[in-house]
C-alpha cells in the first residue's frame, strides 16, 4: 500500500499566478476527493470523482478552480489567477467502492502560500 | 448547511490520564460518522467509521460511541501517551448518493509527559 501521494508538498507563488497540484490515489480506489483546510478550520469539501467523472462540486469551487481526473487515475487541481484567500492546505483523498461509510485515505497535502 | 461541532477546541492532559471529546452532528439524514487523527506534518489517519445507533468501536486505547438519535459521538482515549498528541477530527456523511464529508474544526490534544 503506497498510500495517497500529493505533489508538490509546498507551493509559494505570487498573487495572480496559476498553480497546479497533482494527486495520485491508492491504485485500486475508484473515488478521489479534494478538500481545502484553512487555519483553525476542518477540511472543507471541494470536489469528488468517481473514476474519471466529476460527480460533486462544492459552491466553494469558484470558476478559477478546475479539477480533472483523466483516465480515472491521477487527478490535478488547478487554480487560476490566485488570490491571497487561496492560501490553504489542499488535501486529496481516495476511497474504494462503497458508500459514504468507506474511510477516505488522505495524502500529506499541498500547502499553498500566496504572496 | 450542515453543522458539525467539536468540543473542546483544545485539551492538555498529563501522560496516563484518560480523556474524551465530543462531536455533534445533524441527527436527520444521517449515514455515517468518521473519526480521524491528524498529527502535525502527516496525513489525516482514519480511526473509525460508525453507522449504527449505539455502535461502539475500539482500536487499542481509543474507542468511540455513536448516538444518531440525538446527534453526537464521543471519542475516548484511555491512559493518554505523548504519541496521542494530535488533532482529532470528526466528519459527517449524509448518504443519499453524496460521498463528501463535512468536518468539524477538530479537537487538538496535547499530552504532557
């Protein structure tokens, strides 16, 4: 079990730049999730994929955010024209088939800092 | 908007003390309640997933109970050790075809040697 891996671990960029994060889920998991965690808060749901289909999106996911999961394997989360409020920890998780009673396995996260 | 509340926000205990935290969640449209442990600089680790009212689960010195009718879950740690220091998060899932988790803000536990 290699676990969920995320890249990069840290990203520092200037306001207005675009950033892209990558998530590699556990290989046999068909569900993949993105969450965002800001200081003092719990993780907040952003979006969810089942295989390559994006099935749920939060209202938090503005039109500057886009996520993809081509071929149902790894996923990317892109933020365009970054703003200071985008500074957060971006967490990816995956889970096997089953309902909301399946544990989600998280990666170490990508910490984004906007200057 | 779903509200998941955790208390206390933070907690300091002496090594060897037992402790417990609370998670409250909507009692309607309940499907599952998850507990995670998140140590600094690591990934959140799944502890328990609970679905049935009255359920009790145990993993080593950590156990959890669930009351879906009144909308709360307790997490207990017996004989706290310094390695138990972490933020403990609970998360609610309402089912109905949704797989997203709604998290509380967590309880930060510090165990003093």
